[in-house]
């Protein structure tokens, strides 16, 4: 396959992924934070923040492909602008990332995200993504 053909296919896949993300954002039930906190989080108190709760999740599951430090084939097809390695990036991409996380579409080829981590991420979104 020629270089130009490969680039065209990657662009098509990128746009299909973006469309899929937007469709996924409208699917499913929104998690009930009060019920979830009692059932899944027990020991977590106070607001869910990027620094304390979300950054470790992103480092564990997402940044191997979705980091500004990862280029080319190392991104495994992740769009170059869809990163999570800074708070600014995580805030900008958090809602889309959450949709993929909650549906199990991400991460690809890695360990499965725990229910507690999914709940933390959803609560962070619900609390307007505090740093």
C-alpha cells in the first residue's frame, strides 16, 4: 500500500472514530453519583480531581497511546490531537474519553479499567472536570 493511500485510510478511520465517539456520548444511562459513591467508592471523599484521582488512571490506561510524547506507530492509530498527558488536554478530551471508557471501547489492548476507576472518571466529568 502506498504512502498516500495509507494516509487517506488513516484520515477516514480518524473521522469514523470521531463520529463513533459522538454517537457513544449519547448512548447509555448517566451514572447516578450518589448511588455510585455509596456502592463503589466508600472511602473516597471530597471532590474528584484530575491531580488526585484522574491523572493516575490516564497514566495507567491511556497515555501509552494518547500522549503528546508518543508519535507515529506508537500511537496505535490514536489521533495526534487526542492526548491526556496534561490537565489541559485531559479537560479538553475528557468527555469524549469518558464515553469510550464507559462503553469499554477503550483502552485497546491493555488491562481493563476497573468499575471504581470508571466511576471516578464519570464523577470527575459530572463535577465539571476540576484540577
